[in-house]
C-alpha cells in the first residue's frame, strides 16, 4: 500500500481536486500542520501529519510546519524540538517552512487595533467568571457587556495600556464585537486578547498580552496563504468566527475542511490526559513504550512506514469513531514481518543437558534470517551439550492437547536436531522443574529424520554457554477498558500489568552488537526492539508486538456475522 501507484481518495481530496479544476487558488495546494507545542505528538497527530503532508505531496503543493504557540503558560521549547523530531521521523519534510504564530504577534496586534478603530473590538473589564456568566449557554442567550460601547479612543487607550503592562493578569480583555445573541457561542463577543504576564519560549518578555488561539490561528493561516486549512471537527463551529475576522480585516481566506479526529481503543489521546499520565508517574515519560505518543511508539519498535500505512488505511471521515488498536498492530506486524530478521531467544529459560552430545563439541548451525525474504540470507548459531528452552515448552504431566516436550517425548529443536526427554531434575521442596535431561539423534541434523518419523513440535532454543543474558520488557494495553477516554476518572482503568520486566532472558550470540532501535523477530515469541537504555552491560529489549494478529480474527468474526 505504500507504493507510489496507490492514490488515496476521500472527501478532502475530492474538494481539492475540484478547487484545482476551478482554479480557485490559482492551481496551488498549500497545507500546514499546526501543533500547539504543549505536549508530545501522538498517533492522532500522526494522522493529521500524514494527511497534510501527504496531500501536499500528492498534489505537488507545499505543507508548512506551524507552531500555534499562543499559550506561554503551557508551552515549552522541549515540545517544539520533540515535534520536529517526530515529523521528520515519520518521513516528512517542511523544507525550512518552519513558522510560529508568535512570529506574527506584532502583525496580530496591528490587526487588533484595526478592529478597534473600525468599532469591531472593545476592551472589557469583566472578570473571567463574569465573562462566563454573560456568555450564556446553548439555551440561554448571552448578555452584552457593560463595557461594550466604549468609544474607539478609550478602547485604543486601554488596549495600549494593556500592552505596556499596566494591568493585572486577567483584569481586562479585548473582545470582538459580534453578537451576544448568536446561536453559535463562539460568536458571542469572543475574547481575542488577554493579559498574561508570562515569559514566552520564543518572544521572551516582549509581550504581556497574548492573542487567543482562534484569533491567531486563522490569521496565521491567512498570512501563510494556506489554501486548504484542514482541521478536526471541533473547529467546525469556529469557522464562522474565522470568516468574520478575515472578512472584517479584509484578508485572504483559506478554505477550511473538517474531518473526524482519530480515537483508538485502549488508550487516551487527549493531551491533557497524556500530560497527567506523565506527570503523575504512571508511565516513565512521554516516550514510555506504552504511550500512544510517536516518541513512545518509536521506542516500542513501531516503524514510520507502519504508522503511515495505518493512517492511509483508516482514511478520513466526517463522523467520529473508535479504531481498534488491533488494526494499528496489524499494520505494524505486516511491516515487521517483511523487514525484521529472525533470531532465537528464550524469555523464561529452562536448562537442558543433552547427555549423549560430546562435552566439548560446538557445532555451527545454519539458520535462515527471514523466510519471507531470501535476500536477507542466513547466519550461524552455535549448538552445544547445554541449551536453554522456554519453560512453558515443557510439561511433566501434559494435558491432551499439549504437543511440546514431556518425559519420554521427542521434539525438534529448530534448525538443529530431534531431542527426547529422558529425565527431569526438580527442586525437592517446591517441585519446580530445574533442568531436563535429554538425548539427541545425530541422524536428525538440520531438523529432519531420515527414517521419516515425525514430531509434533518445533522448539526455539539457545546454546547455554554461548547465549547472552538480556532484559526484556513485555507490554500490554495501558488501559483495561476499550474506551478509557470516556471516563473522567480514566486513571482508575490503568492496567496494573501493562509492564512486566523479565531479567534473565537468553538470546543467541549474534545479538551481541545489536544497536538501539534495531528490531528482531524472536522466533515464536514476537517482535522485539532494542531500547536506547541498553548500556554496555546489558541489552534491554522492548516487546513491540506478539505474533498473534488479533485483527485477522476480528475480520474473520465480522465476515461470519454478515
Ligand atoms: P489541544 O487540546 O492541546 O489543542 P490537540 O490534540 O488539538 O490538543 P494540537 O497541537 O492543537 O493538539 O493539534 C495539532 C493538529 O493535530 C490539529 O490540526 C489537530 O486538529 C490535529 N489533531 C489533534 N488530535 C488529533 C486526532 N486525534 N486525530 C486527528 N487529528 C488530530
Ligand atoms: Mg488543538
């Protein structure tokens, strides 16, 4: 799906095609991705990034990266840097068109003065509580502010004094003079400037008044000559206000198109909630591999290709819905299946002694790196008298459907030999199985018996003296319910088992020089990615995904139901 011949089609692209046909914007397509630098980007933002940058690419247009940095109390340079890194990592390039709403503060201030001069804006002394009360509700019309009819001169004088810092934070605002009885609450004389004596991460202490998002956003789009201003549905009700500002100021109008934001099951995508998870320490940081942030997904082992592919698969719509996280994981597996080299690793090791194997013999066994892609070649892995297998691959008293190793039973060791269990060493007190004694059949080298006898299971293994000890982090969904975002006390649904740390896992020696970010398929166990925290001492792996593709089952069930 990632190849260039595939052209997505949806209502946004149809609108753009139509505009190109009618030459509405002189044949140009210019979009932007406009994050507020108040948190790390998440998978929902990835959808918006893929859409804005993707459309620009498809229509040979441009896409700007613009930071809507109008709220200095919540914004930080750290977030700006992380956002840039994430957009680049996803594979998009803004070609130096990195803009900030704060670059336009002076221009916006001039526009505000123009509105005042035209009798379209006034300084209001109502407190924030009073503002709320006067605004009314969906059923109760708003009330006009007693300051609404100040003269132009007085408004200019007061606004200037707001700028020079003469008034307390929150004591006055500049409001647009529109219509307090409008059915659209956004049109009830919205605040366009507030007093906020706070240092800004880019403009420092130059300003103590800041434009509101709605004022800044549409003006920034206009200044940048954006043709198609693509945003999420909640801005539909803001569109009349944007049109009003641009009409009053006689400015260029982009065309705004709204689409439904992405929701994903078993996670939250609200920045406020993600900040809470980080600040209260429920996760280890913004890039915790359980987080739906791009930084977290990168650390978990997601590839940019899988995220772009997912964005394309879900498409865009006008109606909100929840996408099953299984689809995201499915896109990931599809990509990793092709690219991740396979290796052998044992998460919960059980020692096996092969009694009839020579004490000091070490054989180099040839193994295939990826059966899906022969060009990835083969490698050699050592085999010796002492190996580890997975604890759960052995049962002393196996139930009927257990086909793996058991006393007296023969199984295949992947790429190596058939082995047969002839003895079990147990802890006398606890009964725990500590070690197995087996024999091997030298005639089965490579994993097949010349006499044609079959075994019912193939186990992964590593040679004990050659293996490397590593730490593995297993992850489950961060929340136990599919829709945690629906609950105000969403924290109550955090999955206590979302992280499990295994300390003494064993991997084949070929992984000795694995680098941070490298992804492997541990045979039969899933995909695992080297964590950046792996220091010289011990490698740490994050389990990216298991091999079980829940999405395929969901699809099968849906077909059956039809
Ligand atoms: P905030 O509540 O802080 O405004 P936000 O999630 O809207 O959070 P922004 O930084 O304003 O974050 O978002 C940047 C862009 O990403 C916006 O155009 C927004 O519409 C889009 N976006 C945000 N969340 C999603 C989502 N879940 N799905 C699709 N697009 C999204
Ligand atoms: Mg927003």
